[in-house]
């Protein structure tokens, strides 16, 4: 029985919204009228582009934190022996967000129709990524859905924690950069012109540094709109250029060659790959399929290509570690742990250890980068302010020399 999201008006004119299950939109409207509500819109919960008949698009509207929370709740309920249909209903009722309730109602409706949980999740590919669906499918086939959901909950939570660490670490440098640019723009746009008026009243030639500062201030005040426009156009053109696969691949190659950025990029993608590969192999997903899905979560195109090429070599009979080492893009520690896991038959545990090692190293790299960027931005801003103050003080020094 499909799920429909509705918007209706009560007798007092207040708008109400929610999710109901029914055979058709007409039945939902009839049920709403029986409850004394006036239907405004009724749309089936789907995950595709907006349909001309009024279907609702929910693609990408559930964040990583919401996905992590609902996975943990679902895993707990399934582990306790609650039927899957009731577990989905309970998690849906537990959530305070309408978009989460709508998606879970859509999944539950498909499960009630007799489909598997993986098939229900597949109706929302923008919400549940391929690794999520493949892992659930493997758990259902093996009869260990509760254990697989527990692994998925841990996986989504660890991914959320890692992303949150990186975002939090980048807040300080970004905020400091904005403050620096704002202070320099304020000095050049408003402070410098007011002070320079005193010097322009005299007939003496101003120092070169002061003249350059005045010219720069006049340019910013007269052409600020052009600077803002060109900056916006440059950002738009760069983003459009990066949409091209060839351009994105060259840019990703360039990032890997940078001293600190390259290490952070390599560590982040290696951690994502090893963690995804570990949970897929632990869930009895075939190795080739696990490699393909793990490659999809790698955001750096050269490293993603390396995983896909490694999958081709593994299909031909080559070891996983040797196939990954051919590209020389993955950290040596990851390669050695994968090789040890293949030799000892404990690939899953070695992949988990590799993921933990990469996440630890990435955390240290990010903290180091933030520790360097903070003082560097302060020194840079101090240098700009020093030059501005020096340019304003030079005419005063010359005037004091004349007085003496």
C-alpha cells in the first residue's frame, strides 16, 4: 500500500500535513474529508524528480545525522525481535522531522506489499546510498539483518563523526579569513581616504608607498562592484569547469601533489574506502561488488579510477593489495594491512584497522593544518595592517624631519 504525503486545512483554516497510507490519492482525500479536513495537495512519497502529475521529490533531503540516527534506531528494534514492518513504523513515529517520516513511510509501504527492505530502500536512492542498500540486501539474504544493521549504524555514525570533525576544524580558518579580508577592505575603503585628506592639503609629494595605498583605496572604492562581480563570475566559471570529468580529474591530480592538501585528500579518501570495504566484506557482499561500491564513495577521481582498475585486476586473479599498490596513490600502511588480511584470512579486521589508522592520521593532519593556518592568517593580516599603517605614517615622519 503506497504512502502519500498530504497537506490539508482544518475547520479553523490551519494548515496540517502528514503521511497516510492508501491505495490511491483519491482514497487519501476521502479519508481526509471524513476527518473534517479539506485536502490541498496529496502526493505519493517517491525519490525521483518532480512528476508532472504531482509526485513529491524527496531526493537528498535526509542528512547524514538523520540517516545515522534512524539506522541506529532501526537496528535496535530489529535486534530486539520486533517485526520489520513494526520497526519501520516505530522509527517513523519517533522522528520529529517530516521528511524522515515521509521516507520511512514510503519504505514501510513497500515492505507491507511484500518487497524486501533493500527493495524498499532502492525506491529512495537519493536518501539511501548504494553501500547502504547493498549491505542491507546482503544481510537479508544471509538471515543476519540485525547484525548488518548494527554495522551500518556504526558505519554511518563514524562517517558522520569524521565529517563533523573536518567541518569543525575548517570553521576557524574560514572565519579568520573572512575577518581578515573584511578588516583590510574597511581600512582601504573608509579609514585611508579620511586620513589621506590631511596629506593632500599640502603641496609636498607623498612617499611612493603612500601613493600606492591611495591609488589602491581609490580603485576599491570606485570599482568594488566590478571586483564583487568578477569574483562571482570566477567562482561560477570554476565550478562549471570542474563539472567536466577531464577538468575535475586534472584538478584532483593537482590536489594530490600539494604538500599538505595532498596528504589530507589521500587520507580522507583512503579512510572512506577502507571503512566502506570493511563493512561490505563483513556483510558477505562479493569482493568485486564490494570493490566497485567502495570505489564509488571515493571522491578523488584518480583514486577512484585506481580502485576500478584494481577491481579489474582482482577479477583476473590478482591479489587486492597488489592491485591497489599499482597506482601508488593509496598509503603504504593501507596496502600492507590489506595484504596481511588476505594472507591471514582476516581481511575484514585488517580493513577495520586500516580505516581506524587512516582516520587517526587524518585527524592529526587536519589539526596540524588548522594549527598552521590560524597563525599564518594572523601574520598575513598583521602584515597588511602594518603596511597600511606605515604608508600613513611615512608623510608624518617626513613632516617631522622638515620641522627639525
